[in-house]
């Protein structure tokens, strides 16, 4: 999987910004990316502190661009742009205070075209990575929400399940109807979940998956009632309307999604049931638990969360990540 992604980023070199330039894990990954010529690197932080941290650990980051928000020459221009983007929600002073933080500063570098993508979260929370992205880079045209996808990879016999996609496991707690001030529904929960399914299918293709998408629940084809059953069933219908070429079915239980015997018994004739490799969860609890079970008990390596629906590739790291994860997530982010 990564050989193909590396080929892609080498063919179209990008510049990635890391919001936590003094972090040892970031620096180790950055040194490796630079040594292999995979992408340009921007490290956010105090220049002397970043260089001293790298020297102490023996990391060669001489090829990186180090940018300090405190001394950034074009800060006034950046503040002006952010005030414009926030449309009266933040004053110039508030914008400058925010831009002195690596997460906001790095995001504005992407927004202003000074970097192609961003990777953060080694010390920031997921919310602190997503919030600046939503406020500044914003969702792409036609997108109503940001969601996430995990790519899981395991080298074992079943070719169909070697690389799989799961989402949303990190961003949306659930899928409630959006309403205006008068109480009229403007965007249904099923429409939201359908949009997530379409985005996850696109993401899966980036990683060489031929997506067969299962919209999951605790019921298969109407066998159960209540809970997320109606949501998953309706989302499947809407997703098919949004992208008629998608291979997608639902609602279905996980065993029906991956076991051909069970799948074709419970969902006869489905081109997905029993053969799914891309899984859409109706609640964050199910998704987060599900991918961690696959990771910890199933032996899959998990990469993500990969954020979907934004105008530029901005991704989040786990605060428990190591340098290898940073390296691989950097390749994923640049490939997007």
C-alpha cells in the first residue's frame, strides 16, 4: 500500500506543515521524509528551539523550513486574511493571538497556499486540529460536514480484507437532523451519513481499495427495528442517489458484511454482502470500538483519522503516536 503512495508523492512533490516543530517524533519523521526526498517540510516553532531539539536527538532537519509565528514577517497580512475569513466573529487582536499558536498558524499557511497540507495532533487534541481547519480552510463545495476514515492494513490470506476502510470513527458523535430557527429540517441525519459514506468510498480508492461499502447496524435488511436501523437503511438509499456507481448496501450486520455465507443468506443477491471492505458506522461509539478491535485483536495496522470533506488535506495524529506513524501519516496526507 505504501509503495504505491510513495510513488505518487514522489511524482507530485508537496509541501507539508507540521504544527509541532519541536516534538521529537515530528522531527524524526521529518528528517526521514527529507532524506528520502518525499516532500517539502515546514516546521512551526521557535527557530532556535527547533534546531536545538533536533541537534540534541541527532536529527538532520537542515532541509526543512522553520517558521516562527512570533517573528513571521507577513503576520499582518495573515491576521487581515483571518479577520476576513472569520467575518466579524473575531477581532484582529483575537486573530493574532490565535495565530501565535501552531495549529492556527499552520492552518493559515495552507489556506494562503504556502503549504499544500498539514499534519498535527502529536500534542494537540483532535478538536484543536479540526477547529482551525473548519474556521479557515472550511469544507469543500457541496460538503455539509467533516468526517473521518481509518485505513487498516494486514498482510494475510484474504485479499479482499487485506486493506480495508472504516469511518466515521473519530469526528461525528451521531447523525441528527439539522433544523433552522423555525424548527424545519434543513438536512437530515440520513443525508449526513450518506455524505460520509460517499467520502469514505472516495478515500478508500486512494489507497488502492476497490470499495464495496457496507452501511452497518445491528440489523440486516430490516430484520431489526429501532436504534440506527432506519438511519442506515435510508442513508444507503441516499448514497446510491448521490453516486449511482457506488457498490453499497445496507443496513447490514458486520457478519453479513464480511461472510459470504451469512451475507448471501441474509441479503441474497447483494454485490456487497459477504464481500465488504469499506465499512460505514452509524455512531462514533461503534466506529471507534470497531476499528480498535480490528487493530488490537485482529492484527491490523490502523492509519488515521484521515479527515474528509475539507478544502485541503489536514490530518490529525494520535497523541500516543510514534515517529513511524508520523512518517506514514505524512505520506498519506501528501498523497491526498
